[in-house]
């Protein structure tokens, strides 16, 4: 859990670093400021610290060969659910994580309530508006210029004078909400406003903006997400302005007048829908929009933008792969040692005998006296320390996990000095030699496994003196 807290802190710091780099890039290439999809790409890059690490095996697994009869044919079993001891008690770090999680839930719930309230306010505003027909709406306008408007949108007009500028509201069924004085706009300006909102609909901007707001709810603690949302809205508006005037640049002056006229009537700004204007827009941005109408910034070709996106995603995938390998993978032990101080091998790996129905021996039997110290052969974590998790023939056992798929089993013990979840160092006392389970006398049965498959311990342990 503490790792999650570290990830969130890194997420915020990494986001600020990318935001700073983005500002430098935008000063060098202003055209990227009019690429809304680029901000989704930046958000994806910001989320890199939250990506789950690539792990090629589960952290704690019990080999099926060691499980009790009846479950031995199953695949790898996660040890933690079977061993509550692996779940450590709450400490100071865990309480800190719990406190942070509670704060995150509280903040997200508050932001979500605000978003729902804003959405309901817009729903109420739409209910109070009256439906209008396309015939009345397009009076004095060449209807072919706004073809398809009625098929894609429900048309509503506010009753209160000067309550709002035009905006599109909804998610699945969209409605175009027009100000009460829309009919007093000059025909050319009305047509441009309609084309502007219809362009938003075709690009699915209202749905995208709602997704940004929901992400802002989840990531309320990261100011960069809100900055990216604002930047996305501005890029969206600049892109729509350019798209509307692409085929009719001679109407730039009328478009600018429509924008200024709309600003005069804006008193109830929308927080959810992608309207013609929004309260996140300041005077400097409107100056930028008006300037672009007459001096547009050259755009990058679509091929270059696509190549930039692909290269960025490839770099992020490579970074994630490298970080997963170096930061999350537990390395195998560099050196092994014998589990007993005095070593005498009674039965080697692969030996067949009548006591095992002539099946190959899957470990080593080391001679010892009752109570002799059994030592961990390498640093690891205790998965099992009991006499009922594995086959009862093993008696009292200790199973250690050493990382990178390596595990060691110590069976027929007289007593255990560790419990599940403990971390042990190489050479640390973990139990005593005994004859529990199915054993002819005191000895240690030792197995070494790699990804659940028994190995010959002699290939790993130091040579016998």
C-alpha cells in the first residue's frame, strides 16, 4: 500500500515535469497548441507512474507439487489468501496510506457532487427552454448551409433574455441550446454560430469534455490534470474556429463579430458542455482567437502529428518496460549456503528407493540430530511455517521465497522459529531438525524449486568439503 502512495507522489511530480516541458515545446512549435488530441497524449504520458508493472510471475506462489492431495493438480496458488500471516499488521506507514486514501475518496466525492450538481443545473435549464423548429431557426439563412442540423441535434431556445450563449449539452442525445435573442443576430452570424456548434458535435467535443471532467474528479489532487483540461478546451475552440472558416475565409469578420456578440450575452457559463464560450477563457485567449481569424498559425501536417504520437507512445512503452524490469523484479540470490552447519547427505536428488515407491527423490535428505539448527540458505520471505498447508508426509515445514521464482522447502522439522510473512537473512535460524510427518528418523528434507519445478540443490549449493 505504501507503494501506491509513492506512485501518487511521483505521478504529481512527473506531471509537473511534463507540463513544464510542454510549455517549452509550445513556444517552439505554436501549432501544437491547436491539436486537442495532443493533450490526451500528454495526459497518457503523465499517467506513466500509475501503470501497473509488468511482472512475469506472481509475487508469492506455492508450487503445485507441494500442495496437499486433492489440490495438487491445480495451477500456481497465491500464498497470501491461504496464509493470513503474510498480511502484515497496520503500522505507521499503513496508517498514513489509509489517511491519504480517505482524503482522496473525500476529495473525489466532493468534486463528483459538484459535477453532478452542475449537470443537473444544465438539465433544469434545458427543461425550461422551449423546443424550436429548424424552419424558425433558419429563417433568413440558406438552409443547405446547415444541412443535417436537425438530424443530429435537438433544438432548444432559452426563454430568459441574455441568460447564456449557445452551447451543446448532453452525452448520447445532444441538444443545441440557443439564447433567447438568437433571432436578433444577423443571418450570417447565426449561420456561423450554428456551424460552430455543429462542428463540436461532429468532433464529439461534448463527450470528450465530460470525460475530462470525470478525470478531474479522480485526479483532483493533481493540478496538472486541470491545467491540461483547460488547455484542451482552448485547443478545441481554436481548432473549431479554424475548421469553420476553412472553406469560407471571407467570413472571418462576421465570425469575429459573432464571437463578440455572443460574449456580451454570456452570463451563465456552462461547466460541463462544450459551449461557444466558457469561464475558463480569459481576455488573452479571446485576443488569440480573434487574431487567428485573420492571421492563422500554420498547422503541422496530419502525418507529422501521427508520427509524433506514435513515437511518444513507443518511448513511453519502452520506459515502462525498463522501469518494470529494474524497479519491480526481485533478483535471484547471488549466493547459496547449506541449511545445516554439519552437512551429511543421506539421500541425494533423483535417487529411487522402496520407501518412496521407487519414485525419484525430489530433494536432499540431510542427516542431523533432533533440534539441530536449520538455517535459511539465502535471504527470503516466509510463505509457510506450519504442518497443515502441504502434504502431511512433510510434517512441520518452512517454505521460503527468494525472488525470481526461487523457493526452498525445509521439511520434517521439530519446531519453527519463524512465521508466515517474516523476512529472513541468509544463515538465519528458521527451525530445528526433527522427524515430524512421514520420516524414519530425525533428518532434514530440503528442496530447491525454480518456478515451481524441483531442481538439484547440489547445482546451487557450495561444494561439500
